[in-house]
């Protein structure tokens, strides 16, 4: 393997992903050189503690605690430290120095992606972060490049493996929420602080990144409407199942027209019902999948592992090879593209459908009164089903109703639920879930 | 939208895909310009008959019958004529003149891909053909770029929508093969000459392309082992269903070690059983999906429409935008990569498992005799199930057996089936199917 020029790779961080990245660069050196036309030389690995144990045995002389110096001497920097600082400063220094940067840091990209892309663009460097969303699954490159001539209309992602694991156990084994969470925790699916997962923060960061790329628009993570799975009960899972649905935590990015005609973008995360014959319904355990709808391409789905050291390393290596090829052939990197600058619409503007479960007084005129509440807010029922009639509180007989609405504005649907809660004939609203994945 | 340079696009062919490509270029001009940094100007559309009816209304002055002259004046040529000639000559002329070429022509790429890639590489032009495999689904770019740092071990593709439609109808509605084919034909899923689909020729062309890209090796289409679906019966579909399997026509590309230790590549197309909980089992109707296994990334699946004018046009546009960006930033295209030059192994070297259905004489010692036939060829049974016992030909009672083997060399499995056919205790071998999608 003579005649190749060397490209110096600086690796920041050596956790489960970093160790696998280092291993792949060292073990596949000849093959990578043949594919790239240049040899990747691992110049160093910056860590906090040189003597910490690693997943993979790596030459000790590669390790350094001087990340800044490593960055200065690298053609391509791979950032796998996580967190905002010092990652943000080091990446900025690398880009300003003309190095390409590959990162898996979703929190950083969600918070500072546009600023970092701007730094890259100013010097013609490449910033890439395929591993930041859905780990091993190639999704950002297909959105950015393969669908570059199409109009993406909607992205529905199962992008958090932990919550999918919990919901899947509840669905397939009838676990309670507590039992499913305990198993997920024991298997290492949940962080020590599970809030990032179960409250949807992690999924919201990914929704930001997906929406920004799909719609060429800066979507701040604060603008993502976010609901987690902590309110989901075994009863809701069971009811969904018998009605032919499954509950999934979805990260949704969507082109949308507001009530006043404004074209904009919605980014949101919430648990929702999807039909069992939808391709996303078959995504089990900790797997991830991203379902994409585009004007010309129609429906596409990208499925695979959403976590794991080797799996995430595969995506990092893909970005690394692209960056290295750019060094070989010359020319600037593909800039981040935020040219559309669409407004971000509030969740109230979203068109969706609700499934509402109620307990009502078992007396004449109840259905008419409920139908009136829906109609007043412009919401129409697609189905009304009376399930079991049972004894209510005190002496009064009550009945359980399941209302499926047609698609309507989220604001009108939410107002309808409030009105139902306040209605004299309604004794309890027991479940409200959105229905997604429909035309 | 001032200040952009113009890129001249020459379109060859204006069938269902070509008309959509022309429409998208014309309708999305401003947006494409913003994404690319250059304006795409449709320089002309070469057709045989300028006055033929089109799917889309297009300016008449764009049409020409002089394809050669159009090619000479274009920065990027999009070839959607299909067939080998004159497409091959025109593409070669375009590449030799330094133009980039985008094509959806699977027959041409399967037969002459390496020669055309070589022509592109000599002048630093880009040849791309995402739309040639699985239409709208981004698969070639992820294989070539996203997984560039990984080792792909196996690709299992449902890449022919017509045969998937037929098999899916037989599975889900209990149709006979004839009824399912008739419906597929009526809905336009089948060509006038359905042989290309049902005999697996179309899938074999795609297997060639997938194997070449996944394994960096020239895989001639003649080296693809090919079996179609014409022998599949409703009885086999039904038996598969009750055993928890579904029959799919698979295009398989696989890294393989031969019995003598040679590392090589297998490319093959045949109908096979896959478990119902495998992600490929949920691919219904005319949809396509490609399931990829890689050392680091694990299991990935890419799902979507495998045909259609607009759908295929989406993939063509993605390649077009990439080619156009290359013109803007400069530098050569990504060359076709066939550096691994692995040997293509015959189907006999493949490791697979068989499901064999037999009718046997209902007499003592039958099982022992059958077990002996397997053992002599190094094949071991994973399961033996006696299904219905029924009256045989004449007076003799007979029984039906279903044998599932463990994984073994295809050559040994095929020899085992031959020995079973010849065995005195076996009255008939009623079904032989391979079992794929397992570790």
C-alpha cells in the first residue's frame, strides 16, 4: 500500500463508540486506503484519563490528554466526547483550522448545529453527524443527498431505543410500565437518569436535526413540542392493541400549512397510535426506524440499530470516509443548507386525529350532547364505540365510550377534550392519544 | 435567483420516468438552484417521436430526435431510454466528453457497468445509477458511502415488485399462482412478457449491481445463480404460512468462504422461506426492501416503492443534484470501486438450510433410513415433522414428512435431495425450499 498520502485523524473521546472507531481505523487500514485513495493515520486519542480501562485494547502511545494540540495537528477530527463543552470549542477550533469534523454528538448539534455548520462553510470544511440520529441507520445522508431533488413532506421516527423497548414490552408481553422500565434499566437500555429518554428530550434533539435537514430550516430544540411516555398505561396499550393499533413514541417533522395559510414546519415528539399494518409498527425492542414521506418518492423507511458502540462507529466511519475522499479530490464540503427559513408552527396548528376514551352517564341524550361538543369545535367523529357498560360512582350507571375523530387542528381537538372534561354528562376522560401515520 | 451559473441537462428518453424528471426540473427550478448553487437548465429531451403523447405536458421546443447532438451540448446527461443500444454508446460519448451521467438503466449497468465506470473515471466524471435498483429507495448511496467504513457481509433484497405482488397475494388472500399473476398483470405490475420478472432475470440484474457495490468486485450477471417463482404452488405458500414462514423472491449478495477456504462472493436469486418476524416478511404488494447485514452496523433495512414514474424520478433527481454539486465545487466524481476483485463462488458453495417435504411409505424404519441419507452427506436435521398420514398410490399407506435441515453447503443439500428422490422409502419429494434470513 505505497503511494498513498496520509490523512491525520484526531479522535476526541474513547468510550464505547470511540474505542470501536479506533479499532476499525487500525484494523481496516489497508482496505480503507484502497477505498479512499489515502491512508488514515490515527494521530492520537484525546481522553481525560490515559489509564482508564477501554472496551478495546489500543496502543498506549496514541492516548493524550491534550485535546487542543491533537485538534491542531489533524486533517479530520472525530468528536465522541459528548456534552456541549469542551466539544463545541474543540470542534470550532478544528473547523476554523480547516479540518473536517465528524461527530455523533446529538445534544451539541441540536443546540449549536447552525453555528458549527456556518464555521465549516466559511472555510469550506465538512461537518457531518450521521451517527447523531438513529446510530447505524443511514438517514441524514439519504435525506440530504438522495432526496435532494424531491420534496419531503413528513418524517416519522422511532429514534429512542429505550422508550421503544419499554412500549414494545408492554405491547407484546403485557408488562406494566414499571416492570417494562425495570427490565429496560437492567438491560442497560436506560440511562442512570432516565428522564432524557422517557420524557422525550433525546427524541426532541433528534427531531430538531431531522426537521432542519428535511426542510432546510433552522429548528431550535426549544421549538419542538415534547411529551414523553410516562403517562402511558398498560390499559391504553391493551386498548390500542384490541383496536388494531400500537403506541410508539414518535419524533415527527412535518411540512404544514397553518390555519391562516402560512407554510411552515412542525417538529414534535409524543406517544401516538399507529396502525398495526404500518411499517413502523413492526419496529421491536430497541430498534430505531425513520419513515419518510416525500412528494415523488412516496413512502420510504430506514430501519436498524439505534444504539451500540460498533453500530454507531459504523456511521462515524461512513462520514470519515466521505470527509477523507473530499481531502483526496479537493473542493469544499457540502454546506449545511438552511436556505428555506420556514416559520416553525406551534403544535396547535398541527393536523392530527385523536382517540378519546370517556366514561359517561348512561342516560338518554348523552351521545347527542357529546356530538354537539365535537361539532361546535369543527371536529367530526370517525367512529364512536360504546365498550363495556359498568356501575359508575355511587348508584348511577355509566358507560365507556371510545371516540375516534377525523383529522382536525390540534388546537380544536385539545379544546374539544377540555369541553368534554367539563361536560355534565362526562364523568371521566380516561385516555387521549393522537393517531399518526395516516394520510 | 441571480448569480447562479447554468448547468445544461440533456435528457434522453421521455417515458413515465423521463416525463416526471423533466417536470421536477422545470417546477422546482428555484429550489434546486438554492440547494445546488447552480441553475439546472433543461437543454433538451431526446426522443424517437417528438409528437408522441407524454404523461406530463412539456414545452414542445425541448424535444429533439438528435440525441447525439444533445449529449454533446450537456454538462449532465440523464439516460432514461432503457435497453443496451443506443444508451451504451450515448453514455460513453457523454462521459468521454466530460459530462456526468445519471441513469436508471439496470440492464445496461448490470451488463456494462464496469466498462462505463472506467470511462467515467478516466476523465474524472461521475456515473450514478441509484434508480437502477429498487427505484425510489436510497440503497446504492448508503452501501457505497454510509457503509464505506464497515464490512458488508450480506444483502437480501426484495427487488422485483411484480413477483412480490404475486407471492404476497398468494400468501395473504390464498390466490392460486394463476389468479395472482392475472391480477398482477391487470394492474400493470407485469410486463407484456412477464418472463423477466417471474423467471428472476430482473432481480438477477439488481443482484449483480448490489453485489458489485457491496463487495467492490465485478459480478457479471451470468455469474448470478437464478431461479424464478414459476414453480411455487399455493400448497407451498400455505405450508410455509402454517409453519411461520413466508415465501419471498430474494436477490442475495453474500461474502462467503468456500469449502477450500477461498474467500469469495455469492450472488443469487431464488424464492426462499423467511420467518414471519423477519423485517422482510412485512414487505407487501409491489413494495421493495433491501436488508443489509454489516459487521459493525448490524442489521439495516431500506424500504419503499420499487417502481413508478415519480418514485423513480426522485432517485434520478438525487443523483442529478449530487452530480450538479460536483460541477459547482469541482473535483472528480467518486470512482466505481472494484478493487477487492474477489472470486465469484458457485451456488454449491453457499451455506443455507433446506425445508424438504416428502411423501414416504408408512412402514417401520423409514425415519432411520431417511436420517441415514442426510447423515451420509453431512446434513443434519433441525426438525422432522410428520404431517398427515394418508392413503398412498395403490393399497400402500403413506405419510407426509417435513424436514428442516441445519445450515449446510448447498451442494450437499442438493445431493441429499437427489438421494431422497431415489430412495426406495420415498414415494415423492413434493417441495424443496431454501430458508434464508438466518444467522
